[in-house]
């Protein structure tokens, strides 16, 4: 009985995987040539990733392992970021410690298309598609795949808006070229729930501009903030 049940579950996962991923390769809103541009601090070159702007199987060219503390269950792949973002994150962690005695821990950095696909399928099976997509991106639409985004936490593993760590990050991330990618009150624009722990590297100038205007990356790229 257990063996038959296992076969049924495995078959369901495989079938579901084929269903949700079908069409990703042919429905990209940007070509591989566009999505693999070297990151520059120009608005026209910002890599915007969401449900309307997919990046397929794109992989960053300059990934490197971060020299910061991670939570125990972070896999090797997710300990990487694109070099420019990795350099900036290490400075952010160091400064937070020196200025306020804050100890950030990294939880998840770069995530390949394959890993995102596996994560998405597991969450959908556990919670249902609608609930899962509140926090887990559809494969090919994840910020983590760019190598420019990372999730962080604190020593208590409780990273919510009211914590000193979340408040410091919200007020200072831009100094290092990062933004809070999914800010509170902007869910209708980003399509994601508020995530105070998820930061995205865009470069110091752009991050400062976005922070001062109080806009999302979507609004900034679409010139709604101008």
C-alpha cells in the first residue's frame, strides 16, 4: 500500500511539474541576449524580473560565494551572488555590525531555474497554487535567479517589520545599492506580499533614487516615478 501511494505521489509531482512549466521557454518577455547583459547602473539596463518579465533559464556570469554567515540549512548554490552584489552585501553586513551591533544572517541568495522549479512545486503541493505564489515565484520569474537578490534574517530567525534589523535594513539598504524589493503597501504593483527580508541589488544611485521616491522597481523602470 505504501509503495503504491509513493508511486501515485511521484507521478502527481511529475505531471504537475510538466503542467506549470510548460510554455516558459516560448513566453519570455525578453530574449536571452537582453537578459544576459552585464549589469550597469543605468535605468534602461535594470533587470526587471516578475510574472510579466521572465528570464527563462538565464544564469549570471560572475557568481561567487559570499563571505557572510548563513543559516544552517542553506544549500551551497544559494550561498552565491553575482560579484557586484556579493561585494555590496558583505559591506552591508559589516557596517550593520559596526554601527548598530546588528548581526544579519543570509538565508537564500542565487537560486537556479532548476532549484526554483523544485521549490515552487513542493510549495504548491503543500499549500495550493494561489497561496504558494504569494511568496514563491513561478520558475523563470524569480529575483533569486538573477544573482542580484538575497533573503536575510536575524539571530532570532524572526525578521518582521517591527524588529530593529528590519528597520535598519529598510533605512540603510540603499547606501549599499540594495532596495527592499517587495515593500509594504505595494502588493498590487509587485504582485508579491510585503517581504522586509528580501533585498535586490540595483546599484547605489538607483537604490538611493528609489528609496527617496518611495517607489517600487516596477514603477521606477516604467518611469512612473519621474
